C-alpha cells in the first residue's frame, strides 16, 4: 500500500493493525474467484523505492477518487 500517511511513525503505528486484519478477511473471497492475495506492506510515498514501484500493481477504483496524487 503506497500512501501519504507514514504508518511507520509511532503516532500511526497502531493504525496498521486494523488495516492488516481487514486485509486478512479478504483472502478467502478473493481466493474463491482465483485472485492470489499477497501480504500487505505499507510504503510512504516519499520513501518508495524504485524496485517497489516497478513491482507494484496500480489499481483504478473511480469510486475512491485520486486525492492529492492527481
């Protein structure tokens, strides 16, 4: 997950757990339609390595909007 929130700071560290738990609940529904789910990794946009960018999968979900990354 590439985000403008740094989930590795002490202030935001506790916010990762609910996101990870929700991500885990999607494993069976996704698997039932043939989608293999990878582990979730949080990357702050300012700390995103080129290697991570190259291996990322862009999603286009119009209902979510694009926020400040337009």
